[in-house]
């Protein structure tokens, strides 16, 4: 083949992505529910490589799903009163925060309000997501109650402090008709710092951003769904919870150009 033609063909595909496996992804389609106290499902927290910090039954459970979303997982005090103020549903990772320059975290979620049934506390608690390395949580996005039952504030928390992104951002929904949002976090390098940009679909919220000092080279070791009782006594937990579906932490796409830079592809001119 003519060298010029070879060069044109090679140039036309050099930026095409090759398939890359996901570092972690789940839609919870294989989650299993079962009968427990009060007729609710058993604790999800021991399934699919997940762990839960509070072993009380039914703080995490399987939700059957409402179209267009499939089966989801819930965390909160709808079926059970927790023994401690904080509960973490977590999955271990071993993923560089920057792999080939950037990466991201994505999850669909809905906040379900207290339903007012007899025997349930009418209270709202704090929910959110976090990504951690070996030193602890690097970034958390929290959804907290406000004085208005119909809205939740949104806060980002890093080792340097917390930032109120919007006081009235998330609208909770009901058990039978959850309203899902999508949280996306993108990461990139800013010198030695780890820069992040985030967005939440379905809101009038501008994209948010910041830096995590000295963490450009770190490795995420855990992702978590978090539940915190908004009271000093866990007995005062509300009958509210977070629904989560379609979690994804994909590895960056590998390009032919990237392979060339590693010396894996060569192109020689016939003499």
C-alpha cells in the first residue's frame, strides 16, 4: 500500500477510542429482596460486594423500580430505626482518580420523603454520596433537609471544608413515584491538586467545581452512599430514604494515540 495512503488511513483512526472496561458499574438488577420484619425486604448491604456499617436489618433494601428506571437500592430509615446516627453503604475500589488524565463518577438517585404512616417519625435526614482514598473521604455531595419539607439543600464537602451549592435544590418525592436526578463528578489534574467539576441533572443549578489539594495522584479506594440522622439521637430517624440506581465509574477510553505513546503501535515506511 502506498505510504501516503497508509498515513491517511492511520490518521483517520488514530483518535478513535478502543473499548475500555468499567472500573465499577451496577444497575442493581441482580439485587435480591426477601421478607423481614414489618414485611419489608432484608438488608441489601451484604450483596454484590457492598458492605454496610450498621448491621441493623432493613436500613438498606431493594426497591422494585418504576419505569424508566429498573430495580434500585434504598438506604434509610423507612423500615428500621438505626442504632447509630450515621450509616454508610459502601463498595471498595482501586481506581486512580486520574487515569490517562481524567475520569468520572455518575449515579441516578431520588430522595423519598417521610410518608406520615402511623409509627413512623415525621422527620427528614441527610443523604449523599462520597468517594474516598486511604486517608478518608475526598469529596462528598450531601442532600440535607431545610425548613421547607419540599426542598433539600445541596452541599459539597472536601478535606478543606464544605460549600453550600444551593439552599433549595432537590425536591423529594413519594415512595410510589420517585423523581430521579443524575449526579456526575468529573476529575482532572490541576498541578498536584485534584480538580473536580460536578453537575446534577433536572435542576437550575449551575455546574460546580473545586480542587482537592495534593490529590492528583491518589487512588479511590471506596465509594459510599451515606445516611445521617438529622438528630443527636438515632431513635429520631425519619421514615425517609435515598434511592440509587445506575452507578458507574468507568475507566477512561484508551485511544490508538495513547497506545502509540506507549510504543505499542508502530508504522514503518517501506524503503
